[in-house]
């Protein structure tokens, strides 16, 4: 269990991040719910956690902004004393074919999904090094491993997450800090909710388990990698994808 632990979950106002925040709180962690634009939904997550007997606080921060991430993490440390778990979940898509992709769409996705994870890890790792303990879990994706037509920016950001994860795992292992990634397949959230029904059906047909996953199934993996039980696992990419990549 995670009693007494302070966990930061980025992009926890909706979808997978929300499920992770709720799971970690249900295991006893105090959860910092980070959001960018969805204040009301972040507040709803906080209330839900408290109604279930847990504890949480909401913090606004655009993870793509290096300076703001520094302030955000310093504020959390000042107010809560330490950070034991960091889950870099915040992410966006701006899909389009390479030939037509704007520089802005490429930059936004890389800056949020990849640089955002660097930004928080940059500041949190200093605190975890002092503590000589910590768990970092970064959200990659199956497409970071396989690539995907129409997602050059997104797949590059998620492949980058894997390199970032493995490098940080090697750097931080001597101080007892583990760093792992999760590569979800298709999960039922706002992100995949925009896909046309026909595309969803065709995609599900390609998944060995025959269906999209649920945010709670990613949350279970994140909770395990954040736990004491996962203390001998680092630098790994855990696929939670219904068998899409094997
Ligand atoms: P989602 O429902 O679209 O939610 C995205 C979350 O990220 C929201 O809480 C959003 O916060 C936050 N966010 C976006 N930009 C941000 C920024 N600049 N700073 C801080 N927070 C930001 O997405 P999801 O499906 O839950 O995906 C969560 C993660 O899993 C992402 O990294 C995604 O790439 C990855 N993933 C998802 C799937 C899938 O099938 N759904 C598959 C593989 C990987 P606000 O609403 O407050 O802006």
C-alpha cells in the first residue's frame, strides 16, 4: 500500500490520469492532481477521491513550460515535504500526414508529451535523489514502438519517452529510484472517443483480446510500478494493450 506517500500525476483531470490518481489515492497515497485547462474536472476528481476517503489537491501547470514546472514541483515539495511517486501522463494528439503536418502541430505534441516528462523529471529527480528513493512512471504508447501513419509527431514523442525512461533509469538506479514506462494500446478515453465508429471497429478487430482497454487497466499497471513490490523493476516498458504488440 502507499500510505504516507506523496504522488504527482500529470494530466489527471480526465481519462487515464484520472484513473491513476483515483487508484493511487485508494491505496493510501496523497495525490497531486495536475491539470492544464480542465479545472472543473480536476476539482471533480479531487472531490471523488475525498468522498472515497482519500486525500488530494489540484495544481494547475502546463507541463510543456519548463519554468512553470519548476515552480509547480517546488510548490508541491514546499507544501507536502516530499515526492515519492511521479506519473507523467499528460499528453495530446495533433494527428495528420507528415506531408501536411504543421511545425506548430509537431512542436506542440513533442513539447507536451516528451519535453513535459523531461520538465517534471528534471525537478522531481533532484528531490528523489535527496530522499534516496522514488518511483517514476512515464506514459508511452504502442505507437511509440510500432509507429503509426498520421501520427509522426505523437509516435516520435512516445518513442522519445522510452529513451528518456531508460536513460533516467540508468542514472537514478544507484540511488534507489526506479523509472519505467507503460505503453497502452487503445484505451477508452476522450483521446480515442473522437475516432469514427468504423475506425474503432476496425481497430478492435486488430487487437488480439478484441476490444479497447479501460483507463482502470492502465491505472492498475501504474499502481504496481509505483509500489514497493516493483522495487526490482526499472528501465522497462510494460505493454498494456490487449496483445497488440507481442
Ligand atoms: P485525455 O483523455 O485526452 O486526457 C489528457 C490529459 O492530459 C488531460 O487531463 C489534460 O488536462 C492533460 N494535458 C494535456 N496537455 C497538458 C499540458 N500541457 N499540461 C498538463 N496537462 C495536460 O488522454 P488519455 O487518453 O487519458 O491519455 C493519457 C496519456 O496516455 C497520454 O499521454 C496519452 O498519450 C497516453 N495514451 C493514451 C492512449 C489511449 O488510447 N487513450 C493510448 C496510448 C497512450 P486538461 O484537460 O486539464 O488540459
